[in-house]
């Protein structure tokens, strides 16, 4: 047998022989943002520091029946940091939505018109907004896609542009996370 084939088979076996750690529910956004436990990390989390973050969310993932995982990341951020001992009051989160992700913040009525189902992101966005997460839609994206204020969920603010919102938030010491 070829040594490369043997190596490949051993590699595959090693991947599938280890069971993946189970996710756990968060305590801040309980229905979303599941995380993994990280025991005794080498890089310690400063639980006394203010953690201000803006997520740059500019795409969707093509499956209109599922929550946009980039929006879910905001819930993960809150859940994992509170679980690590950061007080919730020290966490400030914003999301700037643009590009195809704009369709993920449509009202259920508009989402049904586009995809024939209710928006799976609606409960998540509601939960995030209740925890103080700012959700901002790029006005340029809204104009490009002909999305009006009545077409989007009520928790959403519209900015002049994603660029404007990202710069202003960063000028206010929010740190950019872009996936």
C-alpha cells in the first residue's frame, strides 16, 4: 500500500476518533450563541476591562431557513465573555449590517415575500436588542436593494453608510471584528 494512502487513512481516523466537545447554552442570550468551555487558557481574559466590539456583517450564507451565523456571533460574544467572568455591563456590542446580510434583518412580512418563510433571525435580533446590542443597517445598502425603514425589523437603525457607522464606532473605541 502506498505510504501516502496509509498516512491519509491514519489522519482521517485520528480526526474521527476524537469526539467533538459539546456546546453549552449561554446565560445572556440563552437560545442562541452556544459556546465551548475553554479550561485554563494561557491567554487570560481580563474580566475588568471594557470590551467594546463592532461586528462588520456584510454577507449571508444562502440558506434562508437558518440564522445568519455572523449575527449569531454577537450572541456568542456576549455568552462566552459573561461565562468567563466579564460583567455584562462591561460588554458593549454593535453590528453593522450591509451587503446581502441586509436581507437577514427584514420583517417577517418582507422575508415571507422574498423567501416564503418567516425570518429565522427575528428572535435572535430581538434578544440581542433587548441586551443593548446596537444593530445598524448601511443606508447605501438599503437604497441599493430598495429596502425602506418599514421593511426592516424595528430594532434596526439606519446609518448613512456602513463605512460611516464603522468609523464612528471605532472612533468611540469599539474594536472591529470582521469575518
